[in-house]
């Protein structure tokens, strides 16, 4: 890949004709009305930098940092600009050629020293949840005048009060519970593995009920998505290579992920590891769970739940992977459910990987707007196909609002079937 | 006024403007952000401003312009920056006063059918917000999802449906403006007839040379009872052009008649997948709207006109979704041309409708001679051409050839009785071509009007009017000025 010290390839930059069709789609432009906070503005900065007309200074970096990476602009672009590659390579250039102020460096270091590693993340999350129950949130903001303490406060605010411990055991093959249609592997990731064990369990339950043997390999690590989206390309490549090496020899028909943010990176390892055949082969088999279930067709017996579901389309599902209708179709397959989309449903919730940890002000503005659009629907539960979005929305919503990954609702509907069957 | 140096006055402006814009934002030291205001939708022209004022209210625009007037600092107003003639490119040593943060719809009066809006609101948003009342705002530039009402006022923007409904000027009842001397005026009024000289009309389409609009009273229309849309394919541009003439000659005024040639069809299809036929040499999109019975009758007449002119296929939009898809393809055309070539120049000439078919032939000849490809999309109903001259900017020869072909096309339009611009404005791009259309008497008359508004010449200077430094005031294609060649002046 390009990027590195030189920045995005000029050819890629020049596919942008500066028409501005991306402006209404961009959450940061909508908030700031500042050209430099828009996709075409950011691409123009890359162009001007490549011309040598502007420096790689803290202003430039600030405008690139502030991009959520939600890719709403990609959907809006008539010229087919590959913005994802542009922003990733611009960030990679920044990380390799720009010396950030000490405080920013420390925050990023702390994040990437912990998040990709479940072994380090798990005890911290448990500690954080405990601290939260004890009321630490009221104390934390007073500690935080920027830097690591502020990041800690943001992280704390995002944590659920209880972490789920019901994740499926690793290193096991869960046999299909109805006529067998194939074998899939479940990608467990990093943050998701620690905070969202119940989503993984639900995925296993639903896939089994749909006739798939589900392999949950032990020793998986982070896929590299968080690092890639933040310009930490060498770290991302290292994590990706390790994951591919770990899973390369497993015999599965597809690798399933329940996280939209991970999925979009898992599917494009060829960008992270160009020319590595095993990486491309692995990426070719990755499926988002909504995509996979919808492609295969639901056969299991889903029983009524009778709830109002607000569905939030995660940017990395809808924009980065083009998975728009599948989650809605799956949710609507649950009898008795009303599935609703909030107003401005295409706008990012502000989660965006580690964005809500490093750009808290923008994240808060978007999170608050998203939560109130969802609240207007008066749902019983908000559903989203990305763990980060669920944490972000919950943070700004009424504590009484339940949140769940769509596959958890499918699992709940299946369980209702078993219960009524036994009754 | 004490005569301070230019840079001294700019320093004073920077110092004082910050306090005048408490709600909005002033971009002053951020070189990256300033640089991103160097161009509008036409990236060939660029000039980095000294300051960008992101105003939050009419009062802030007012204060900023007043300070410009006091210090004699040139300024340009800016909406969404989607203009296609370089009209919002900052003047040298100038400031940008942007209304992009002023997106409020202040009032909707569904009975009198008036919407009062701030200048930064996007064109399409007005229609979306008034839809619950069965109303909409008719002018629909292809960039309507982005372009601002303020920008529409400055450019007197058109769009596909202006054939039947008219341009922006037909839909703006009144405007509140800040004039270049810093005074605030309301031009026009809520009633359709205002006594006295019509200054509102002078301002509409003045491309920022008479001041900045801060509030707009828009006329809304009832949504038509029925709309029907078809795409008719033809095996030659000539027969498509003949069909346009046949439709108009039959006394029908469709809501829109758009034409695309094979290359444009290919680009739009790649971008949007609107279902256009890739094997057609040309296609017409024809839309009729109005009361249902009238629409049904006119629609049949349109179809038979297409058939009599040899259409090879007629695709009828079955529902709103299909109609939207057809229009989405057409409206993405300019940017979609980015898929055919790394760069292109959009032209905006107008020709008599009867000359449509012949000018397409002439354009093709010009393109062939230069070894370039030209895609054509245009508002055929009113003879407004948008040839897209495709080229590779990495090749200096091709870039130069493309500029040459583009200006030859415009000159051709004037030669056969048309005009240099149909809706994109003159801006920076076509200032030199003004002399091809107007003699010095005409231009002087326009200048006198302009000076009546702007004695200091600080409102978007260098636009619309040819200047000796850039153009030598001679009609014809761009020729390098001797000062440019000697390196003493540069062309922006």
C-alpha cells in the first residue's frame, strides 16, 4: 500500500472532482459547516499537501483526525472516490511523519496498548464496571482536564454497568442443532469478546439453529480494525497477519463476524497485507452475520416477541459494506416485531472506533442527537450491528432503554419458540 | 480614511472581525482550513483567502461586510461552494464570508405559499420541509441536495425543471441583502408586483458582485397532481434533437426535457445504475406534470412525437421510485464524468433549440480534431448545453487542448445565436468570454449598475467582467497576456 510517509497516491486523490455532493452526508461538516471538516475538504488538504502548498501541521492533522470514518460520503459520491483508502493512508502518513503533542501520544499509546488485547482489556473492563457501580463516574470528570484522564472518563462513561460473562467457550465446535447446512467459524475479536459475550453466544445459538456447525477457535486476537482506522497501519498489519496465521488452516465455509467495524477491515486485508495470498483468501471468506444469514435464508422457527425495535444502521455496515436491507429483513422475520428507523438514520452516532475516546466533543454532539432521534420512536429496544454503536447510543440514552445486536433478538425469538414448545 | 498599507488593513481586519462574530467562527491562522476555501466546485481556479468568516446570523454577515467596507477589503460570499464557474473563488488578499452555517428555515406559510429561509439552507431541504403541506420549491439544479439558496440567488440558478417553471428569479419574492457599503436592504416584497425599479431582479444572478444575501422569501408551488416520466432512446443525436423540436412545436411545455449522449449515458450508468440503455446513441428524459387528465393526454403526445422521430425504445417510469432513479442518474452526470476521465471541463453554452442536432455534430468534430472525448448532457428543452470535455490533467498538451475545445464550443454557441452561459454563471471562468457576447457599451452599462451598488469595487472583484489584465478585452479564446508571459502577472 501507499500511505506511509508519502501519503495517499495522487491518482486516488484526483478521482475527487470537488463537486461537494458529500457535504450533506458528512456529520462533521453538518456540525461545523467548515469546508476543511468535509470529505472533499479533507481530500483537498491531501491534494494541497501533495502539491507542497501546505504543511503537515497540527491544523492539518486536526482536520484529518476529526473524520469519523463513517463512509457516508462514499455512498453519496457520484465519482466513486475511494475515501476509505484515502483517509487510512493520510492517517498512516500522519502517524509516521508527524510528532503529536505528548498528551495525544500518550492517549493513543494507552489505547493501543490495551484495546487489541483481551487479556489486558478484560481485567480493566471488570474494574471499570465495578468502579462505575461504585459511582466513579461522578468523580472522573473532576480528574479530567484533557489527556489520559479525559480518555479514561470517556471510556468509563461508555462501559455498561454489567459486563456479560456468557461468552461461548473457545476452542470448541458447536454442532448444528437442525439439519446441517455447513460449517462456519466465529470471529471473536477483542473489545467485543470482553464486553459483548452475549452477542457471541446469540450468534452461536442462531447459527446452530439454522443448521451450521460453529467453530469458535481459541487464541484469536484483534483484527486490526481500530488500529487501521486510526492510522496505526504497522500495528494493524501485524495483528492481521497474526490472525490469518492462526486461522489459516481451519476448515470452514465462512468466517462470521458480529461487529461491523471489524467486518469492513476483515474483508479488506488485501489493503493491509498487499500481495499476501493467504490474507486475500481469508478476507474472501469473511461474512457479516446479517449478510450470511440473509444469503443463506432463515429456516428456523422464530416465535413472536411483540416489541418495538429501533434499528440503527451502523456506518461500517451500511456505508463501508453496503449491508443495508439484510438486518432489517432479519429483524422483520421475527413475528410480532415493529422495526423502525430513526430520523437521519444515515448519520453516524459518533462511536466510530476510538473516535469517542479521542474526539469527545463531536462524539457527544452526534451521540446526543442520535439518542434523541431514537427516543422519539419510543422503542423497547435499540438494535445495531456494531458493538461500539450500542455502547455509544446507550451512553446518551435513557438508562431504561435496552440495546441489543440484531442476532441477540433472533436468539431471543428462538428461545421463545423453545419455551412455548415445552409449555 | 487614513491610507494604511494593504497588509496593515488586513491585520486590522483580522484583529477586529473576531469580536464582530461572537456566535460564528473566524478562520484566520489555520492555513489548512483557509486553503480548503481556495476553490468552489471548479477546482481549476484557486486563491487562498486571508480570512474565512463562518457567520451564524445575518447580523454577523452584516458586521463583517461593514468592516470590509470600512477597511476597503475585498470579499466574496459563499454558500456550499458548488458553483461551476469559479464565482466563489476568493479575490486576491480577500476574505470569504460563508453562510454555510446559516441553515434555518425561519417560516413556512402554507396559505400564502411562502418560505422564509436563511441563505445557507440547501435547495432540496426547502422542498423536503414543505412537502408535508403539499408544497415544493421548483428550481432544481443538479446539485440541489447540496447547493444553497443563497448561492442560487447569487447565480440565478436553473435546473432541469426550469423549462416549465422558470429560473430562481421566478421563485424569489424578496431578499434581504447586505450591500458592499455595509448597509442592509430588503429588495422586492411579498406581493408579486412591486412599484418602482426592480432592484431585486438586478441582484438575482449578480454573482456576488452587488453584495451578500442574508434572508430569502421563496415562492412555493403546489406539488403537481400527476407526474409522468419516460426515457426515449435514439440511434442518433439528430433524431433525439428532432424529437425535442417536435415536442415543443406541438405546443407542449413538458416539466423537463433532458438529453444525454452515449458517453454521458455510460458515465451516469456507471455511477448510479439508473437503467439507461448503454447501446443508445442518445436518450431523452421527458417529464410532464400537472392535473392528471392533462398529464395523461400530453404524455401520449410526447410518446408519439418520440415515435415519429424514430425512437428505438421507450422506458416508462412505473412509480416514484423508478422516476427518482432516472433523475438520480441524470443529476449525478457531472461528477460521474469523473469515472470516464481524471478531469473534465463542463461548459454551459446555450443555443437555439433548432440548432441542437447540428451543434452536437460540430462539437464532435472539434473533439475529434483535438483527439479528445466530449460527453454531452443538457437541458434540451431550453437549448442549454453541458458538454463535458474529458482530459488527462497529467498531460500538459491534453489540458491545453481541453481548454481550447471548451472555449471553441462556447464561441460556437455565440456564433450561432446563443449565449456563453445558461445557468452556471460567468464567474471567473467565462469573464473573458463576456466580450464575445457584449460590446463595450453593454459592458459599460453593466459596470455603471455595479458601481452604483459598490463604489469601492470590493464585492467579488474580478468576476463576471473581463479585465484587461486577464483577458486583454478581446473576444476569443484565452491568450496569455504579455505580462503573464514575462512572469509579472499570473492567471488565477
